[in-house]
C-alpha cells in the first residue's frame, strides 16, 4: 500500500534518517520507531520505517506475532516481502546462461506493511526486517551497498520521511542503510562504555565514505535512556558523562553535535513495545512529556525544520 503524493507546496522533500550506533543496548530501535510514529501522528507526515537490524526489534515493536510470521516465514509462495527479499531474492539480474532477464519477484506494494493511518493525512508504513539479514551482512559491501537507495524511488516518492533502524555494527547492511541516508542520528547512553562507539563509527564513515560514495552526515548524538530527574543518584552519575561525551563529539573530524535534547529512560517504552503501540499512538496524557522529548530531537536534527 503506497500513498500518493499530495503535491502540496508546503510538504518537505523526502528525508532519510539512519539511526545507528556500533554499540547495542543504547535505545536505537526505541528512538527509531517512536520518532517515526511522532512524525506520522503529531505532524501528519507520511513515514516509511525500514527495519534493517537482523534482530527485527522494530518489526516486533509494530507487528503482531501473526503479521510478523506472515512476512518472514520460509515459504516460496509467500507474497509479503521483507528486507531480506529486497536484498537477496528480488534483485533484477541477467542470467548469462539462459540469456534471460529476471526479477524483481515482488511489486513495491508487497513490501509495504501499513501500520497506522493518522489524522491529517499522516501514516506509518513498515518494511519488515528478517533474521536472514545476518546472511546479507556476509556479502561484500560493494555488491549490496546501493540496494536500499535504488529501491526507495520504486516506492514512488510517496513518503516524506524514511527512518532506517540500523544493525549495531558496521556491516554490509549498515553501509547500505548509510548509503541511502542523508542524515545519521547516533544514540548514546551516558556511561563509560558508550564513549568507544562514536569514534569507531566516525572512523568507519571516513574509511567508506569515498570508496562507497556515502554522502550521509551525522546530524547529531542524542543521549538516550537518560535517568529521569526522579532518580537523583543515577541522574547525577549520567550528568557527569555529559561533558565527556560533548567533548568527544567536538573532537571528531568533522565535529559532531551533541544534542541538547535527551531521551529519558522510562518503563512506558517497554510497555509500548509489549502493546505494539509506540508512545505517540497511545493517546495517554502521561506520555506527553516523553513525546515532547522526541519532538525536541526531531527539531534539533532538522526533521521538522530548524537545524540541518
């Protein structure tokens, strides 16, 4: 299911945001899914979320077990596509033995799982992940790096925002996501372990940028899973790392912005995962302050205007 462009002059051109960190356990998927939901629900944007992480947590966040199984079961008759199909099974190619062209096997609409239609014309649509993306990570980056980027125009330019939940690694799949993106958001937790991830990511970007023609820029580092003010002891510990992380960002070449907005740790996110319902869709007034944090992040990285 694709949504036709409105043609309205005030609609922004398509932006592609990759949410990436080499280190896992930093709230990457939570931020990717809830930012996508925020743009659809509060700002009436047409949003496509691509689950590029083989752990498939973004897909499991949004889909029932039955819908996830329908898109990922090993069945040659399955028409519902997932990201592994896009990379591995649905690539147009020329068979040198038979002399015949082949593929793609599925239509664009076969990949698109409508998650929610929102008031004001907004919508959230998912390209489901697959555990078989682990296989793709073993393929040479040069072979697969352009596949997401080349596939996106086939979706008809129907989405104003594309958000990609990346694997916590620099693999062929991660590089394909970064190749398709124009901005990268890096979640980091405010602790000693997180200080190692950003330099590794920036070094990898420098190494691959020219070789693979990756043009995406790091739009900012966002401190995630930040202890709330009600947890004074953990909050004080986290705040001691804020200066170190800001200094680390400034020391990168080129320098990286450490966003002033943070994403708090809260059980509401865990509960929303269990309900398959991102916070912006809940309508719960107790969640407004958490949604406002997401709003501040979206503003700072330029998804809603403001900073580039």
